[in-house]
């Protein structure tokens, strides 16, 4: 075994992910964040945790229940991981709700209150009772639990109240026995009910479950309510897809989606209470143990606060509005004729600082252009009202050849993608529903256009999904090019995924699972060779997650040979930095800010040649082995310098950066002077680029980016 593959050099991926969610929670006490943005971070943390339990914890529980012995890179089996997760996740939830208490208290100073029905005035209670009888009572259906009524199925992520009642006038001993009922809290109703106030400056809310519990007696004529307990269930939501036996992937996905709703319960959240008998009843009915219970010192499911974050009249409690700018390289171009602009030179776009509309317009113009013969595109996650889908439909209606690989296995977007795929198919597009055994995660669009001198291929290659909504919140980038070598590769790529074709000898594109891993190792080896030759050797790698053991072992080897390595990893990182003789030359940082860090950017010094890449792939086994991914070399000198400038800003950030210690904990950098917030700087630079005169746009950009390429900037 390679010495660098020892388990002592690796962290567990699940615990690393929980540390990431802890960094998200920590934004709720960052004084630079406006109050409603703090609330949003707490809501995001709950959404993240739900998915973690539905997928990761569910998978580990399945391994443990079936006696499957499988060790991770840190040499932890499923039971060991579940025990560690239990301790870490419960500690995280306690911190989250402690911060939530502070945020809600601060909201009260802004005249936003959350109260219980008991706290309302007589007039307010009268209004609430009328609202309950008119809007809530007709929707709620009590579900008895007894010998004739088995414990009901409770849908994933739903909130319910279990209630113990007794007959007011029992006829016999059996009739006098307490009864148990489940009151489902309807998910079709808003969790927060605003109480009308005389002043428009005061907002007073009560929680839906509190209202139903307060008036629960209305559901049980002839009975009295003895006790109650409000709870929430989280179920296994991972899909089991048999691609080997399935003759139709789309039908298999639809079958699996129906099964997802009935997955085993993996977590029980309970509002803190002394009702031990009711808790014991739930555990027995749901076949859970005490370790599956999360006692919540507040309202369940903080994702309900997302709508409140947009409440009117409170702009001062949110980030200052930012509108994505025109891409710097298109400011002085005729944007109604993108193909003309792309023919002049490759164009780099950086979202959300620069608008995603440039990408949507690229497809829209292709749909309208009479000279366009074909459009080919991969789609992983798209919004329900996607302009790109509308453009592809229009292109097919106009007789163009439209081929779309719609990845129907994109987790939690399966249903939407199936709907979009059927819409495209109905319009006459050729739709591929994913590849057997692989997810297609690459981001590529090719437009084939007839021009006076030849048939020309225009290609867009990117790090992020073709989703206009997330493009406003995620950092991503891409390039437009009509370079023939990229065009040839794009044609070969689509032939590879749509039909029967052996992989070509690629001109530029690096493709997983064919050769991406090998190319990553090759570039790291190049830096090792440079270090051994006494040259400056340097790697910067920005990604969402790092946990591929083979790649990490190679990074350890590079560090031990003197290669300086800066890693910018938003989420999971199982690499352990700062170990003498192993990773002392590696620094890991994570940025958690206004926008979700999503792009994958890579820089290798390579003896001064400065190799730069963008990619759809993280350095994870699933990306390198089980997905169709792309890594794209950036060859335009301006773009190479610009990406290096962006990476340098991330390495200089001292407001939103968390630096990883050797023990796996993170230290947040908060400088009081010479503040650097990378996302704020990139917003400012995008806005300033709108004002640069055409004749100086390149001259002004080039020197700024070139400063990033100087040797003295390496590994500050």
C-alpha cells in the first residue's frame, strides 16, 4: 500500500460534511450579514441536513442493518460512522437553535414577532379562532390509531402531532381507556400565520402547528385532550434503480420516484417535551430507537422561514440588491449577434457577477437563426420555466435538429427533468434519458451553423448547470468558442453519448470516466517533477468537494516533494493538511458567503506555462468514475490570467474564509483592517467593467490579471 493511503491521513466524509453545515450555521452570527440573511443561512442549514439524512444517513443505516462491512478512507464502518454522526449532528442542531433564538430575538427589535396563541389579546384570539374554523379545520383529518386503525403512513418531511384523548363520559372500562390520534399538520397551508395588527409596522406570526394544537379539542367531540407531542419524520429518499434489468430508463425512474415516498424513517424530530409515553409510542410505531430522536428546542423545520426572508419593507435587513452585469467581453459587442462576437475571440463569462442571460441568449439566438442547422446540449438541472427549454422547443418547431441529453437521474430533480424531457420529445427533439450506469454531469452546448465559408461549430462549456435561477445564486463560469479543435471534440462527445462510437483522440476536452483522473494525476506529477528539478511548483484547486483517495494520496506525495498547494474546497474535504512530511505544504480553505461557491477552477504552474482549467467535476470517486464529466483547458491568455486573478482573490479573502486545521476543525478569518471579501470584490469589478471605454477594456483588464501571474504572488 502507498504510504500516503494510510487511514490516519484521512477524515471521514460524513463528519467533514457536517463541519461544512456548521460553517453555514456560523453565518448566523457573522455581524457582516444582515439579519434576514442570517435567518436564511439557518434555513439553508436545515435543508442541507434533511438531504444528508435522506441520502447519506439512510445509506449507512442500510449497510448496518444488512451487515455490510465496508470501511471508508478513515477506516470507519457504518456503525462507527452512525455513532459519530449522531453525536456531531445533535451538537450542530443545538448550536443552530441557540443561534435561531438570537436571530428571532433580534427580529423582535424590528417588530417581527413569533408568538403562541395563548399570548394573543382577546381580539386577536377571536380573529384566529375564526381563521382556524374557516381555513384550517376543514383541511385537517384526525387519524385514529387502534386495533382497527393501524399507525398511518406519514409522508417524508411532514409535521404531525400525536394526541392522547379520553372519553368525557365513559360507558364502561374499555370505553374509558385513553385513545391515540395523529393530527397531520397540512403541508398545503402556510406554516406561519400572520395576525392582523392595527399598525402596519408590526408583524405578528403564530405557527400553524401551534394553532392546530391550541384548538385541537374541536376535532374530538365528547373527548378531552390529555397530552400531545409534535414531531417530524425524515425518510430514506435514495432511489434504487435497476439499470441492468430495465428496458426503459424513464419508466424505471418513474417507478423509483413512487417508491421514494415510502422509504424507511431515518430520523424523528420532536419538539422538546416531557411526554415520554407519547415518544415511546412513536418510537415503537416507527420502529426507531432513542438515538434516532432529535429533541428540538424550538419550532420544527427552519426551512419554513425562507418566505419570511423576502418580507416586504425590510430591505435594510437583506443584502443590497445586486443585478448581474453584462459580461465584460460583451459590453461593447452587438449582443443581438452573439455568433459574430464569438468569431472574434473566445468569450469568458463569470456568474452570478455576469449575467446568465448571455447563455440563454446563445441558445435563443440559435433557435431563431435560419443558418443554424443543429443544437446539441446536455442538461442536468433546469428550472421549470427555463428559457433554454423554450428555445429548444422553438428550434425543433422550426425544423432544426435538436438533441438533448436530459439527465433524469439528477437527485431531487428527477420529476422536473422527466416533465421537461417529455416536453422536448413532444416538440420533436431527440432526447436521451441518461446513460446506463453513469450520470451525465457535464455542461456543454454545441450549435452547428452554416456560414459562407464553411459549417462552423459554436460551443459553450461550463462549470454550472443550465439553470437561470441557480445561476443568480451560484458562482460558476464558462467559455464560448468556435475554435475548430473544441468543435471537433464537441461533435465527438455528443456522438459518444448518443450512439455507438469509440472515444476519439481528444484535441482539448478531458472526459470522465475516460481520462480525467489520469490527466489530474499527470498534472500533479508535472508539478512534482518541477519541484524535484528545483523549480517553483504550485497548484491551486478550487472545487466543491475533495475526497478521492487516489488524488489525495498524489497531493500528499506532491506536498512531501515541496509542491505548494492551495485548496479552496467549499464542502467535504477528507484530506488532512499540515502534517509534517506529508501535507505541511498544503493549505485548505472554505468560503461560505452570499453566493454558493460552485465553480471548479484549477491552476498548475507547470514551469511557468500556467496551465488553467475549468471543470464540471469535483475530485470525488463518483465524479471521476461514475459520471460523464468535462475538464476544459483555458488557452486564451486573457482568460488564463483572469481565472488566476479570481483564484488569488479567494486566497486573499479574510472575511468569509475558513481555514482548515490539521485536526479537521476550521478557523474563520475575520480581519478588521485591509478587508478582502472575494464575492464583494467580484461584484464590484463586474459593475466597473460596464463603464470601461471600448478602446481600453482589454488594456485595463490585462494588467490587473497579469499581476496574478507573478512568481511572488505564489502561495502567500
